[in-house]
């Protein structure tokens, strides 16, 4: 062995070599200790090998688990069918869980991830993650603590799915385990998630969640005050708190089993405070000596969990010191052999191969599902089916479509702030709780991260969640639940896990009598660039009903994450041109009669002089402008995009070429708004006609009449159209 040993590696070898053999004690945990040591040693050598591969320029990930290998005891305390959402220092846990399931190759799994091989079994080389469907380990590549709301949602949804008779991938008495570091415990996402778990438990709702805080006292270079985790979580009402020293394997096994058994029996949350150390720095590139003294760094070697397990083996006479070292070196050799094999494996070979796991896209299958007539329609609607009610408003059409989806599929659940008893701020969900019960239509606490986390967990549990975010401005504090969790899961699991969900969001401006930025937000940029995420934006009642049906079908069939942006100002709009004309009402599209495929626009009129491209509130404004232009002798057509992602490029280009002049009418902001990708799509398609755009200002929306100084209006649209026609 020519490689220079890492100091922690050398310390382990030297220390164990200095011990004396002990007589066998017949300890009951002898077998447990041997298994634990094997998993911990494997994890340690994976870390060491990752650094060697990185130094050779052939390894791409070196955030290791060294010092945290005591989490193997947590795996020993749980069943391999207990879903696990793991922190990135979980090598010990992953290897130990793999021991519990036949035909697993965890060393190879991890190393294939380190070298970014396409043969890696969870992400196919897209990222180095701990994940394995056969082990119920759900891959996490989260920003700090962003997986905790999903874990809470999954623990909540297991009980809810069982109550609804919906089969889940896991046994009814499963425990959800979620691990994170002490630095992550301070993140607002973590504190919100833990609060949500306790909020559920306080109400007597099942919350079988084992929170494992692996406390090494430091987050990269920022220290956690000594005693802080115990102070913050050791005496929380409703949270069972236990703690263990990671350097004491017997204690870790005992405490972890006690905690796991308690959660399984009580269906309530517990907090396992696992006191660990961080060996070899934050990552391979981290120069730990820049912020920690040499004495500090070397003092942690004495608390090495691998050394603690080795000591327990020797003290109980299970192994002699030389046998410990022989097992340790044998594991080093095994990892080295597996690493060389991993290097010979194939890599991702094209953009298409990289992207194929982002999402399924089967429009024919989605269309078939969307056109199916739901059962129980007569039972739900009585003598008056929605299509026989007469013209409906946008809010009424969405309400009826939600009712049909709830009737269609027992897995559909609708939830959010005020959606149940009140029926939503704007009455969109009115009556649904009464029809379908509080198990399927329910109110949540006022925390958007928890709402979206519940949806992410519900999808994993086999449900089909339709969460509501009350206002567009409210989604931004929780956007990472869609951006970093929802949109990435299929990508980083090679399609083995999915996030079926339809997130309803009330948004945009133009509300009268209820204004201000937080109720009139027109910022959609954060939602538009998420690979695979569908962004629907209906304007007409008939389109809204059909598009919602399509989104639920896409979530069900393809596991899609869909965002459904509903223009508040159009919820109860009845007229288009004159008071009493009923021009913005529409008949409900009966199932099978009107399907709106994802990425297809709707054209109003067939004018030959000008194409007005728009969406949401811009549609009725543009239709009114088109009528005024017609009085001037200008023939204009209006193209309602309907889908902001993916854009209906084919329809857009066809409508543009039909007139040769395009005015993009965009109620969102000029910078980062919808008009930017629309214009880009036309340029990319080689459109040679004239293009202009008219937008709202780059401003937040103020209260009252001042809003109309910064929001796009019909006069601006008309003047921009006339200017374009003259050019």
C-alpha cells in the first residue's frame, strides 16, 4: 500500500495495535457489534477511497460520513421497509441497511455514484446520493434541511392513506426516519417541519417520524454552541427526546432501538440526538485547519465511532486487536477492488440520456385518463351534472372539476389554508369537504413549506395530492419544496420515485377592493425554469376545468409535478364587453368532450393583421382590445397560451406566421416575465415577422388605485398594437 494514510486512518491503526486482547465475555451484543463494525469500516473506506479517486481526477464527490458511522446503529434499530430520507453523511446507515436485504451491493452502489457511472442504481450517475428503492431509501440531494417537510408529509400520509384504503409501498406500521445535522436543525425549514410534526401529534394525528439529529458541533466552519441541540429540542412538548454518544456502540444500539420502538408503538414523533464528530473536514476540498486548531481536530479522533466499536469488540473478547485490524484492512482491499471495477463502468453518454429521467411524457395515456367519465358523478352532483348547470364562472368550473377528480380517484386529496370548512378565500373549494369528508379535504397549518412538504410525502405514500397555496406571493418562501425537492426526485432516482401533485395557486393582479403586493403578485419566474414541471395558467372557465383534469391525469399517469396558476381577478368575472353580457361565463366541459393537451394553446378569432399572444388576465383584455381594433379596421386574433411550461411553441409559431405581426401581451413583469421566453421561442423558430411586447412594470404591486400605474392596461395594449402595425 503506497498511499499516504489519512491521519484518522493512521490513528485508528496505531491505537488498535496498542491494545491487549481480552477474554470472551459472552456479551449478548457480540453479533450486533461485528455487523456494526463491518458496516462502519466499509463506510470509512468508502470515504478514504473517494478522496483517492478525487486526487486522481476520476472521483467527483468527497463529502464523507467519517465520524458519523454510528448512524449504522439507527439502521440496525429499524426495518428495511421503513422509509428513510437521509442526510449526506449516512454511509454507515446505508451499508447496514443493505445487510438486511438479500442481493445488495452497497459498496459498489456508493462508488458508482462517486465516479458518476451510468450503472449507478439509483440516479444512474446523475449525482452521488444515498438511495435504493429495494432498501426504502429515498434519494435526497436537498439544500439544507429541505427534505424534512417531505419526511413529515410522508409520516402523516401513511396513516391517511391507510384510512382511505389506499395501498402504499410500505407496511402500515412503518416508521419514517429522517436524518440531518446540527447545523441543519437551525434552518427555518427544519424548525417549521418539526413544528408541523408536533402540530399533527398534538391533535392526535398519526405521525410515525423518527428525527435523527447527527450533532458533530459544526456546520462547515460555523460552530454550533455546545448544548444547543439539547436545549432546543430536549424538552419540547410532544417530542420524545433521547440521546446517545456516537462513540459508544452499545449505547447507540440500545437507544436507537428504544426510540424506533417508541415511534412504532405510539405513532408519534421522537428526536434521537446522536452526538457525533466530524472527521476529515466537511469535504475533500475543505481545509479544516483554517478554522480549527490542530488540538481540536486530533481530540475528535478519540471519539471516532469506528474506534469505539473496535474497542467494544476487543473489550468483550469478540476479536483480538490483530483480528480487528485484519478485518479493517480486508475491507480496505475490498473497497479498492470495487473502486477499480466502478471506474470501468460506462458514463452517461448524451444530453438525451441525462434528461430522460426528468419526467415521463405520455400524452396519449394522459388524454385517455382525462377523458374517462368519473364514477359516482350522479352521487356527487345529484340531479344536476355540471354540464347541465348552465354557464359557470372560473371559480365554479374549478370547483366542479375538483369534485370530479375526488369522485374519480380515492387517492386524490385536497388541502391547504382555509380550503375545507371555509371553502377557500374565494369559495373555490366550497362544499368539497361536505361531499368528500375531512380525510380527503382538509385544512393545514399556515405554513407553505409544510403544505408542499405534505404534498411531496403524500405522493410517495400513494396519494394524489392537490394542495392549494392561497396566494402566489406566498409560494416564494416555500419554492424550494418544488424547485429542490419536487422537480428533482425523478431525475435523481432515475424515475424510480415520483412526485405526483397538482399545486393550485391563486395569483396575478387586477383584484378590486383587495390589493397590495401579497395579494396581487405577478412574479412567475421561479416556476418557469424547472425541468419537467408543468405550469398551467387558464383564463376561461371551460379551459380551467379541462386543464385541471389534464394536470391530475398527468400527475397520476406520469408522476408529473403540475403548478396550476389561477387568476384571482377572473374567479367570479361574468362579463366580457358590457355589463350583463355573460361573455366570460362558459359551459362546463363534460368528461370526454373537451380535452386540453399539455402545451397546446387556444386561439380566439382568425384575424390576419395582428396576433395578440397572451394568457390569464391578458386574454379578456386582449379580446376587448381586438374588438376596438376591429372598429379601426384592424383584424386581430388572440392566442391564449394556456400553458407557461411547456410553452405551446407549435401553436405560437403558427399563429404568428398567420399574420406576420405579433404583440406579446404580458401582465407579468418586463424582466423575468412570460414575454421573454415567448419572444425567444419565436426567434428560435425563425419567425421573420415583426415582434413587440407590452408588459407590466418591473415593480411590486402597491395598494389601491396606485396598482394601475404599474400593471399593464388595455390602453397600453391598444397603443402598442397600433405602433406595431405602423412599423
